[in-house]
């Protein structure tokens, strides 16, 4: 195992997109930010200096960080923010992860521009469970606002409405040919005829799951969230914010043509409520003479509200069992939690809010809209400081939503503002069933758990039926994921065993829901053995 050191300078830089220039927060002036490389088993030590004007924290999305939540990053959950002019050192070890993950800011709306990929190669001396590709390409999907993103968040907070939709989607920071002033920058992927490439894809978009497809070519999924999958070949894919996917692409089409890779949003909302534009990159064969074809072929993508297509792809993913990669699905559980996933509305004095029907939007888990405490939960827990959080996050919804009922309890529309966490004994096996409610809006919520991945064992449309639905679970080869979408108008069941002592955030990875309360925290208690206990904090945690 090797240790590598990196220095991240968080600072402002000017970027020009969509015919306009703006200053924005970056790491080392790069957008997307620098890629981190490691082999499984390595340790990275990343020193972060905040030279920007705003607070920041960084999160290593999908890295377990055994016993070390101190380096996990979500503000007011595991640390206080790194203030302008100060610094913090993160220690990130890769014990179980292999494939592609990513890092991003976990503070207000800053992750829109502060993010990058993490590539974790197999342990030294081992190899991929598929033939070695001829090349590898990182593809980071993102979202671009012409406005300053902290102003976008500020407006949403003032008006109580959702943040305004983005002005463009991006591939490796570039909107692509279909947007104004964007053609010269379009990302080009050069391929040699007959060769196979590994595409490492990250959805770093703030608010949208994306359908992605490449004209004329098939994509074969071989890994997701740094865990290998059985090969799954498809002509389109769905990737939620937070998810990462590794694909094989074989360059087996006519080298005379240019091919667009295109991505656009999955949404169930009215078209004026989300970004309906399409981002593109170009797949170009190396033997191609540009004079032969100047108009790349566009792929056909599922319609924006095609939830069937979304579920069809998402629920075809299966874990690959291999010697380096055993499947350990918990066959039983100690506790089942049913968690409603809702968007809520609060009444406002007339004329003061711009949410639906003049309301203020919030969102919740089991009717609790999570409020950030004034000191971080990890510090309060570790030092035994009272008053920062409550430990009564319920394991059942207080008001149950019934999709087929005619009358919905009005109480469901409101949520309680609180900081409720849930304590888990070390080694507890938990089944979480996320129940969509589709009260204010019907959406696909990508739920993300820090500190451990979970197996996605079941899903369905409508209401979860506690007697019948578990009979249909996949306990043989379900995918091991850190982020997974609760289907629109449906439910999702996942299982994990709490073997990682610490304080771990659970939230929707749509940023508008993360910041409006669709969150809670698991505190996993220490085990008995010394190797099952939380590590002590590093010397200089930032103060609140
Ligand atoms: Cu990718 Cu809590 O986040
Ligand atoms: Cu959500």
C-alpha cells in the first residue's frame, strides 16, 4: 500500500461558456477539477487550502473511509466548513473500492463547479475482470448556470421556490454543439477502429438524472459505484446525480462518420420546470478525414418522462461475483426502516413565497426536514455535547402515503423541521425501504448513503407491500451501490450491515432536496474490538 500527497487550492477562476464569462469556485483553477488516481489499497492525503470567498468542504463520494468519518466532508455533519483563508487535511483510503468514483464540494451549492473524478485501479498484481481496454476516457456530466451558483441558491432560499433550472448540461465541462458559442470547445473522444475503450462516467449534475446514448454504438456496463457488474449491454443508459458507471465501448462503426454522445434530463415535471436542453460530445475515429462528414449523427434518447425506460435500465444492473469480488448480500435483517421520501409545502404570508401556489418548498424523510446543527454532529457525538441533534429519527413514517387512496392526509404536505438522527449498534443489518410519495411533484430521488454501500434488493411502482414484496427480492446478485434512484411513483429496498463506526449522512443527491431537508444521519456505534472503533480526530478540525 502506498501513500500519495496532493494539494488542492480552492480558488476562483474565470470560465467562458454560453457566450458569457463568470468567476467561479474551482480546485487549482481547473473545471472539472483534477482527477485523483490510486490503486485499491492505497492512501491519498489531500491538503485543501481555501483561497476562495466562501466556505467549502470536500467529500470523497462512495469511499467508505473505515472508522474515519473525520475525512468524509459534509458540512455540519462530519466537520465545520473550511473558512476562507484556512486549510484542512483529508486522509482517504481505498479498501473496498475498485473502479470510478468522484470527489465534490459538500457545502451549499458549490459542488456545481467544485468536483472531479477518482480512478481506483485494481490492487497491484491483479487486473480487471474483463479484457484490458485499449484506452480509458473520463466523462464527467455536469450542469452550467450563466449566473453565479451561490446567487442561484440565494434566490431559491429567499423565494422558497426550487433553484432556477440550469442553462446547459455539460460533458467534461463543455455544453457541446447544440448550444450557442459552444462548438469550438465540444469534447472529442478519439478512437481507433476495432479497439475497445473503458469509459468512466460520473454524473456530477446538480438536479437531474440523465439519459445518455452514443449514435450507432452500444455501451456495455461493467461497473458502477466502484463495484463490478455483470456485463450489461444497452443502446442508452440512465445515470443519476452521484452515480458513477464504467462502460466498454467498441469502435466498430464506419470510421467515415462522426458520432454524437448525447445526454438529456429524465424528468416528470412540466417542461418549464427543468433544463430540457441536450449536451453532446463527439466520438471521432482517428482515420477520419473531417471533410468526409461534418454533421455528426445524433442518437435517439428516451423521452424525458419515460420512467419505464429509466427503470428498465436501472433495474437490469447485477453484481459480478468474482474471486476478488465476493457478493455478500445480507440474507436476513435486524431492522426494517420504511422511509417516506417527500417534497413538502409550507404556507407563507400572501405574496412572500414563490413555491407552488405561493408556498415555500421543503423536502423530507419520514416527514422530517433536516436542519443543519450549529456544530457538526460528529464532533458533538464524539465529545458528548448535548443539544446539537435528536436521536429519534423514526423507523416508520408518521403519516403513510397511499398511492391508491382517494384522500391524502393533509398533514403529509407539511414536515417538521428538526435534526433527527438514528443510532445503529455496530454490526446491525438494516433494510431501508424508501417510499416515494409524489405529493407535490413526482420525481426519481437518487438516495445516497455515506460510509458504506448497500445492496439494491427490491423495487416496485405504487405502495410497498410488507407481506408480498419481499418475496420478490433479489438476494443472489443485486448491485452494490452508494447511490440509487427511488423510482418515480414507487419504492426501493436496500440492505447493508453497519460495520463502519462513525457519523454518516443519508440524503437525496438532487441538490435542491439535499439543501431543503431530504436528509438524515446514521450514527454507527463502536464495536468491541479495537479495530471496530472510531479513530480519534486529526489534530486540526476546522472550528464552526
Ligand atoms: Cu455525493 Cu453527500 O454526497
Ligand atoms: Cu430528491
